[in-house]
C-alpha cells in the first residue's frame, strides 16, 4: 500500500510539474502567438510633472484620451488583434522610497484585466520614467553609469512591486523593463549622438550601452525574485532608445553591444521601435525598410538567438504645413507601407505593435475605429485577405471638445502648435469654427501670421453673437503671407466652452480639419455625441446646410434629407 501511495503521489507530482511547464510557453512561442498588436498609448503613460493628481482618472486622461473601458479592448479582439501593449508611467505615483500608490496599481491591474479577460496578450512596462527631459515630465532612468548607481534600488523596488502584484497571472502577461532609455544628454539613436559628430565620446557611449545591459539585468533579477509564474514569465528588454540600429554614424553600436542577462535565452524578448520616413512615397522608402528588418534579423535574432517585437511603429513625419500625418496626407502610400511592414515582420516571426492611432480620443469611448481602413489593412496583412474581422467606424457619432479655460487670455489650438510650420495665406482663405452655441465677445479667434523677431502679426475676430458658427476670412494685410497657428482665446478669464469643429478653408473651397489641442491655460476633453440627434435639437440660424451626421454641406445638396436653421427638409 505504501509503495502504491508513493507511486501515485509521484505520478501526481510529475503531472503537476508537466502542467506547470506547459503553462509557460517560451519567448519564441509567445511572440509567434501574439500576431499583430496595438498600443493603448497616451493613457496610463500620460503624465504632467507640474500637477498633483486628485484621482487616477484625472491622471489617465491628462493627455486628452478618455478613461479606458473594456469595450475598447473587446473591439480590438474582434478586429483580429492578438496583443495589447499598455504603456505605464510611474514616477508621479511613487513616493520618495519608490513605493507605488495603491490606487494607481489597482487601476493598472484593472486595465490589464480588460486585456487578459479577452484572451489577448498584454505587455506592461515602465514608460516615460525613461526618455528625454522635455516638456512637462521628468525622466529619472538614464543609460548613464552614475544614474544606475543612484537609482538601481528604486528601479528594482518598483519592478518587485509590479511583479508581486501580477505573479499569479499566466503567460499572456509580459513585462517590459523600460521604454526608450536615453543617456544623460537625452541623445536619440545612440549615446552622445550629435549631428555634427564633434562631441561624440566613444568612452562615455560604451559605458552608456553597458548601463543599458545592467538595467536589463536588474529588471530580470527583480522579477524572478518574486517567484510564482514570474520565475518563467517572458520578459522584454529594449535596446538603447529602443533603436534597431542604423547604417550611419555609430547607430549600429546599440545592437552590436547589446547583451542578454545570463541564463535567460528561453524567456527573454528583445524590443525595438521604428518610424520610417515615407514622405517621398512608399517605394522610395522600401529599401530602407528592408535594411531595418535585415539588421534586426542579423544583429539580434540570429546573433542572440532571441525573438523580437517591434513595440512601436508607424511613419515618422507629419505633412509639412498642414499638420497632418501620413495617413491623412498620403493615405495610399501609408496603407501600402503598413501592409508591407506587417508582412515583412511576419516572415521573420516578429510581432508588431502599432503606435496608438486606429482608435483615438473620444472614438475610444464609443468605441469605433476612426482609422478603420488602416486597422483592417494591418490585421489582414497578418491573417490574410480573407480574414473577417469587425472594424466599426464613426458613422453615427461626432466628436465634440469641452474646453475649460483657467487663466486670463488662455488659448486653445484650433490649428498648429508652438512650432512655426505654417500654411500660406494664398492657399487658404480662412477658418470656420462651430461651437455648441453663440459665445459673442466671450471668445475670439486669434490668428498668428508673419513673424518679425519674436513678435507675430495677428488677426483677432470675436465669435458670432447670433450663431454657433463663425467664419473668419484671413486678412493678408494684417497677417502677411503665412499663418503659423490659430487659437480660440478666452476674453473673460475662466469659463467653459464646447467646440464642435474647426475647419480650415482652402482657396478652392475644400476643407481640412484643424487640430484641437491645448495651447496654454486650459484643459480639453473630447466627447462622443450622437450627431443626428444633436443636429435636430440644435437650432442653427446661420443659413448653413448640414447632413444628418452634422457635417456642413459646401456644394449644392443632392437628393436626401438635410437640416437648415434647425429644421429638416428634403431635396428630391
């Protein structure tokens, strides 16, 4: 009997060991099973070092994205995405000892659960704690020897806390140690990278790249220390700046001097990011794209015998002057690029994660894809043209922007930003701003024209006192030949306003969307609104004609139902 019990016990134990081993797939298996992924960007990674957050919600939405809901993740699953990268920034949610705010950790866990519950792979990381010290955040993790000495304990403590929280999660959850870590000078591409190359310091660069390897070791050690499934959890480490290397300067040093933590070949993944320039068209960029993948394959996959994910990708440039992405400005080339990129990656068993477009702003709340054709292109490039995913698009909702002004004379961008990438006055004749109601002298459109020294020529026009819609014609006598930015400025200090749209009017009468974002002294939140209902309920007295989706009709309306001055009418 004793022998029988011993035998049964042994068999049970072996079974449990085998089951445990089967539960944790290798890194290569995980990357292959991810398929195509998407970044839930500008949400949990958002930050503002000038503010103290009153709630996790206030923190999460500070860059203009809505609170993430499980319906958004479900939409991604039904479209055909297999993985979601959830970037997380921690520095505003830790105390001086590195202890993470419990409420913030709980919110991260909540979002992770949205992903895991859909059966998708989920990646969480330490995001804007690394990066360049620009704008309103402070990165504290640097590829710098002194920085590592000072911050190692804090870095390891954060990862021990994260790992402990999630140690019982299965193989669908992966940890990424750090995002785009730069040197103390915030140099991109490679350490001590300067355009003139005169200040390049080979010795410092070598130590910087060694520090990346040390941070990778610390990350892996901290996670493994917590036990449970973390002993074999697939972990992700990034190259310097998450760069795939380059065939210029010292760019390839970041992959040639990159090392894996000892003993981690089966459960380690290397991550890189890339944003190719396709401004001259896809065909001209194709050879560079081929080189990028060839370098990843030769310098990482083959050399280190590890799988690779491209944790962020899109194209690099914004169309000069119009403030539009390649998706807007050269869509045909962009879709060709996206298809080629995903197919190329798949041939090398590289998983790809598109950076944050596809569903953006308030569209995530509905949820729908505001770039449904792009989402479909990416998914079908991986799964095949016959794949039947669901790609809902915004046919019945429009986006409105709730602006809260907090300072005298504060401004909201309707077009442009603080850079001087303008449009020509002779190519554009004006801007039309649609609000939820008439505001009169409470708000004004302010247009910034030619610059002399630090001073801009300006044109200011108060909003209509009788209509929700105000059209402003550019006055070349006041502006000169350029328009660099257009804002909506408060004239009565603190107040709240609702913007429905801002349309730049070209010389030929066609229109392009403006870009409604914070300039200074205000906050903005986007909301999805059923446009057909809104159009009926809102009485317009400007004589303009709108379709049932709330879009202004510029040409003679064709057969169908329309709204004018708050009333429906039919064109037969």
